[in-house]
């Protein structure tokens, strides 16, 4: 890779950053203070506690195509003398390493970058070099929120060393509302400072407070609705059958044609295909997956169905208990998983059993499909349980994935042989 071009853009970048600070201070009616610190649940045992405690990086749900979303908030960067930027880069890689085998998305909140906390341009260059093809290949979008002239200057500096293919993944969002069509916005972790800045930008542009727009009352679900409704609703509309039709149909198709597909459940498909199929299901119309010629389509639909349940399959009530699994002695973890699973409501237990039976089957074909129980857990864990309020923290990922891996790998020990009325197995 070439070195950065020897142009006086570096000085220009500093000038633009100063202008950004002045504009932000004018917008807020005051000088920029140190960022407000949020309470962070990072423990002292975290290998990157010194960096993670600032809350700069978060894993925040999924985008509309089911890809994991990682956010980076500049307003959380402390002054340069208070943070080791080498460690920051290591921590960012440590976080991304958990997801780069699958498609993922990054949201960069630019607000709050200033002359006191800005990493050097040489650090930015080394960071770009550090993120080799392993990281860039499956990054599907980098959303830059609230870009300024400083970003434009940076682009000119880095353009000679950034590939055209990577450059096409960078999308600029002038307002937070621009993200809504791409992401599950309510699952994002957005610092209060960024929310306030966005509101002030909108007021400044309009010159008056925005009108209060009241959301229309939610429409009742269609009688044939499949996505976004409870398991109980689906059971009532499905003549008492416990297994939702979407799950039964996608799993049946994948059993027949997708068990040996390499990377099954890892690849995402286009959002419009997912929406079209959801619409067909919700209208009660038949779906023929053969028409799409891609086993990753039913795989994505299955993940989407689980992700859009009003309450996760493992229930809100089990969330905290599942997070404690890593504190249990290794030899006792399978029994602990069994206890948690058997406390689930009967309907949730039956559906989970049906799903885990299938995922265990997928894992037995891992020589062909490359999807071990561990790999499947990384994909499905976050789609099976999440907190009732807010998005899961980074610290929740390890226990959630550990729990999911165990119930996939030890399916026959954790789930008993009994069946319930309306329950079937794949």
C-alpha cells in the first residue's frame, strides 16, 4: 500500500476540524465540554477494560438484512492523553473478530470529534492497513452519520489508498432519520449528545421547532400474519399447531436442499427479497423457495422470523439467567442449560426444541457447510434472546453464544423425548 500523499491536506483537515468545533459550539450555544459518560456494564475482568469502559464501541442489533451492526461514537473518545490509541485499535479488532466471518455493518457517529480527542492521521492510516481483507470482505456498509467538511478532507487524503470497491460501501447520513430505512433504528445505541446534536441540526435547518407528529394507532395484525406477531397468535391462527408455518416451511426446505450449503445462515440476502417474502407470508400467499435458486433465502427468512418476534423465543425472563452461564463451572453448564430451557413456557419449549433439533442436524454436516455448533451459535444467539429494554451489550455476547452453542451441541441431553399436542420435529 502506498503512503499517504504528501499534500498540505493535513493542515486543511486541522482547519476544518477547528471550524467543526466552532460550528458545534455555536449550535449548542456554548463551548464543547468533555463528553458525558454513560454508565457502562463493562467489568474489570474485560481484557480491554481501559478502552471498553468509555463506551466508544457497541454492538447494536441488526440492520434490515439481518447483518450485525457495530457502532463507533466519536463523542465517547476521551482526550488523546487519556487513551492508548494502539489499544483502541486492538479493541476494535477484538470486537469485529466476533463478526467478520458473517456480513456486518458499521455505523460511525462523527459528532464529538475535536482537536483534543482526534487520533493522528498516521494512526488512521495504520488502522486502515490493519483492517485487511478479512475485515473488509464482509463489511457491507459503513454509515457515516453527521459528516462535515473534515470528513471530506479526510476522504481526499485517503482516496489514493482506498479501493473503489470499499469506497462504494461508505454511505453518508446527514440526519439520524436517514438511518431508519437501513437499520432497526430502535435497537441502536446512540449517545444522548448525538441525539441532541441531531435535533439542533433539524431545528437550525427548519428555523422552527418541528411539528409534533403522533404515530397512528397500530393496525391489528392480518388473520394470516406471520411476522411480528406472538407465538400464541400464530398457534391460534394455525389450528393449534405449535410450530409456526414459516419455521416449518423454511426448515423443511433447508433440510432437503441446504444442509450441505457452505456458510448456510452466514450470508445475507437483499432486503427487498426478504420484504417481498414477508409480504407473501403475511398475506397468506404461498412461497416457493425454488424460484429464488438460493438456499440462503429461506435461511435468512428463518432468522428474520425469530428476530421479529415481539418477545424472543427464549423469553425476556430468561435473559439474565442465560448471561450467568459463563460463571457456572464448565462441567455443570449442560445441566444448567437444561434447567433454563425446561423453565420456558410449554409453547416456547416446543418451538425451541424444533429449531435446535434442526440446528444440531446442520452442525453434523459441518465438514461440508462449515457451520459448527459454535458458528451457528454466533448467528442464532442474538436472534433467540435479547433484553426487554435497549440493545444487548458487548459483554452479553459471550454468554448468549455459549448458551446457544451448548443447546445445539447437546440437544439430545437437554431436550427430552416428550412431545406436546401440535408439536412436530423436523
